[in-house]
């Protein structure tokens, strides 16, 4: 993991957190034959047929290129594969042979899986040493439609300064010109508020959910704190 951080500029704790959230560090990677999952979704699920047909094609391409038996590889019910749960198109675009053995194995080789996750983040624009989120306070009259409510709202379109002017104020020092998204998460006794910056948006490119990205970030903080003890 440290070599992946050095190579791609993505913090080790973020890489570890992704693999932890996705598959519990490789323990739960899926028991469905990938070809069965993708074929079923491509041909028997009209709503998403174009997407899964493309993924089936990508799967057949990657198995041909790597010399894998397409009938044996396992994954999730949706065809996500390996430690990092890459869809076949993501495998073709971002998976890497990180140990130099000329095989890109994200199912059984944690070195390749770690390098592939780091490359995914780098290729999606991860900024080394940049802030990810800031806890925030929100005024009672803060515009509620400025908070993320769906995956369509994840891309930052307002600056930190604009949020502050509207009553959504970061607690930590944050560049006023930085683009951000505002989020609120329900607790037992109210809400907690956050501003997600560019690197937070990059995490949502792995899974288009603010809750997912916050879970990854907070787990990464705990991993980083533990590693620094």
C-alpha cells in the first residue's frame, strides 16, 4: 500500500478503506459467476440492458486479453469483481499489473487490487494532499435545496464562500474559492453537516453516494489514526 501511495499520490488509508468497505478486505467478493450475472442482467433486465450488455462485452474482452476462463471468475450479483469490486469496464480502463507478473489479477492478488484502486482514484482526478471534507454548521434558514439529495447533486457547483454566505459555514479553515457540495446526515438527535470538496467528489466516482463516500472517508481517518499510533 505505501508503494501505491507513492506511485499514485492517493493516501494508503483511502485505498485500504475502499477495499474494506467493498469486500471486507477480500473476504466477501461475491459468489456468482460473472458471466451468469452479466448475461442475466443484459438480456432479462430491459431497464439496464444497454449498461450490462456493455459490461458483458468488456468482461469477454478482459478474459480474452488476460487468458482467463470466462466461465470460472466470480463476482457480485451485478458483476462487480475482486477486492475492489471493479465492473469489467473499470477493469479494462483502470486495473493495473502492480507486481509486474504480466497478469492483472484483482481476484486473488492484493498487490494488483491495491494498485488498481489507487490508479482509479488518480485517473479520476485525486489531488494529493488536498482536503477532502470539512465539518460545517448550518443556519436554520440555510437553503435546503443546496444539500445533496441524489446522485445528481454530487458534482460541486458552488464555492465554499457561496455556501458560507448562505449560512453553511465550514468549521475548519477551507479555501473560500474551492468548489464544494453540502451534505447533511441525520443523527438520532438532529443532523450533522459537511462540505465535501474535490477529493470527496472523486470518492463518489467509485460509488455514486454521499453516504458511501463519507463512510470511506471516516473509515480512512480511523485507519490513519491507528497506523500513526
